[in-house]
């Protein structure tokens, strides 16, 4: 592949498929191992939740800048 064509092809390949994100609950705390998930607009996402704790956990997704309102 010519060097000039590589960036455009790589950009297209990055848009293909699903982005897989894993959230794991932190034991004995009402928290997950990540506090922020950033996904490109239009990208398909699979969320994998793992809870090794005895306590149930929940997740809330908000638009950027709306966390205070929630």
C-alpha cells in the first residue's frame, strides 16, 4: 500500500467493529474502576460489567456537562 494511502485506510478500519469497554465494580465501595468512558460519536459500543462484590452496583450515563444536573 502506498504510504500516502495508509492514513485514510487506517482511519476507516478504526471505524469498523464495536468498541468493547469493561467496567469492574470496586469491592466494598460504591464505585467502578473507571469514572469516565469516552466513545467517538457514532461508534458501536459493548459494555461488559463485572461485579465481584456482594453489593449490587448501578451505572448512570449522562451527556457531557450534565452530571451536576443529574
